[in-house]
């Protein structure tokens, strides 16, 4: 079955960096777009960044553009999120999610496009 396992979260100071990883198994990883989403305390789930199945195109929400970089290694079945210049408002539980298509598709509800999710990794940005 599909498994997505996130790692790399932790405590970082404002302005610091973290690199999240998502190890995928149980499906042909290179055939599907992937995304990162997050849920801050007391808030709803929000999409953060997405990448095409072959890594040829990437997308970011405005609040993380220029600070976060999504990438993937299809040979290792792993998705990454490099997070730099972290801000307290980046504090959240971060999830990786498998898309239903090869390209990043934007839908009103995340679950309309993303059919499998990891358990999440906690990121806390605080001094």
C-alpha cells in the first residue's frame, strides 16, 4: 500500500533552516506529482508547494516563495522541502501528499487532488 513518511522537522530559530524529507513507497513515485501542505495550530490545512512528477516544474504559495525549495529524487523515491529564512508563522505540522496526476493540479479542496498523505512532521520556529 502507499506509504509516505515525513522526517526532518524540529525546532528552529527565526531566520534558520530545516530540510524536510518524505520517503515514499508502495506506488510508482516518478509517475505522480507531489506536494507539501501544512496545518498550523488552530488553523486549517493549507497547500505549501508542489512539484511535477519529473521535477520539471514547481509551485509555491506566496508566503513561502523565495524561502522554500521543493525537490524530488525519483531514484530514491524521496520528496524534499528545503526551508530557509524561517519565520514563526511557518510553525505547523507539515505533510507530504501524493497527487492523482503527473502535474500539479489545483483544486478547491486538497483531498480532491491528493489521495495519500503522510503522518506529518512538526516544525516549530521560535527563539
